[in-house]
C-alpha cells in the first residue's frame, strides 16, 4: 500500500503539488492525469524521491520513504519514462541487468531474470539480448525499458508518459503488455499520462490533478457517472462518456439470454467493440461466445444503449 498524506512541493511561492493525499491499494494500477503543469510528474517523482517534498509524508507498506537513502529507495522502485532512457552503449541484456547488478545479485540469477523478462515481452533472449538500443524499434525499446524497471522485482512501478512516443498500434499493444505483466508480477503501478483514453484503458482508479491539487480520485466508472468538477467533466469529454462507459466493461457482463444470427463475437471484447460491430454490420443483436467458442447468449443494441445511458 502507498499512503500519500498532505504532500506539498513548493518552488518559491508556487505550490506545484498542493496538499495531496491518496491511498493506493497494492497490486492495482493508478493513473494520474491532468494538463501540463498540473503537478502530476512532480507527485510521481516524490514517491521515489527524485523530487523531495516541501511537506507531508509518503509511506510504502507503512515505511516512510525517507527512512532510506534516496539511491537505495530508487533501487526498490521501478521507474519507466517516455523515451525509455536506455543506456545506448549497453546491450539490451546489460540494460535490463542494471539494478540487479547494483544490488549484487549472483550472475546466474541475473541472467535468468533477463531471460524471463525478455520472454515475457516476446523478445527472444538469444536474438535481442546482445543487441544495442539503436538496433531496436520504438516499441521494442519501450518493452526493454519496462523490463529494466521490473528486473529487481519491485513491488512498485512508476511510469511517466511511457507510451507517449509510440504510434497508435504499438501503443495499444504496449498497454496490453503492461496489464498482462502487472498481473503476472502483482506489481503496484502508478502511471502518469495526459491521455484520458489511456487512463480509462489501464486504470483501476484515476487521480485527476488540476493546479497542483487532486480534484477527483475514483474508479473509471465512478468518474464517468459523476465527475466531481467541470474540469474533470471537460477532461472526460461530454460526448465521449457513453462510449467510455462501454469501453471499460467486457461483453460478458452485457450478455442476454437468447440467440442471434451471424458470426459470434468474443465475450472478452469490450462492450464498445460490440457496439461498433453491431452498428457496422447493421444488426440489432450478435451471438456471444466464451473463450472456448461456446455460444453463451447474445448482446443487443438495445441492451448496450441502456448500459451507456447516464444516471437519470
């Protein structure tokens, strides 16, 4: 658990982060969003003490983050940034091994961890381990950057706009990879972005920052149904709310009894994807199949429309 209590960071008379308090549950993904200058990156960097707070406390599993020297704390916390920050003159394997080497792990353990992470990110260790960063695509560099951040098996992973430089197709794959890896390692992830689409895609909870303050901290569904301020509402986008509501829930939770004609869609797709297929095909209902291919019911335009409607 991460407990952020009354954290403030001032530069002169300006409070970049202003009396922020958050409790982040373990093994969850929290996304911090806001416009440029809202304080979100400064808040993130106070967790691993790349920035020291003016006042307030941050506790990791009950331990004050000031109880260790900064460099020791940062070895315990994964950190991935936009541009990946890979060392250009080190191989992929050497980049991933950076923190375990500093921690004094045995060579065999380091090599095993490097191989495990490369395989998890679908990069063949024999092929990619000896390469240098300039020999990788942007998406491959991003995966190596996250692998390096996870190499020392941290309980906490901080990510600052990690996917900002990727094209939309690679970005979507990177987001899916992150969620799979987060579940695999049961890591607590705090990710900063300005992209609300990304926030709703990834987050268990979203913290919206405005002028140094957290103006709402809620689940995606809670935020969509009841935005706390006009600023939050403007970030969400009024015209996007029905589609975002459908995007955060799987088809499985919208399945209705009965049958429908045509090719079945997977119950693991989002309800927004189901709506798109219904509209594109001009049908009022589609059969739904479970991951094994068995038909379990249908999803309908009428049912999805009700789910996309806001509170009366």
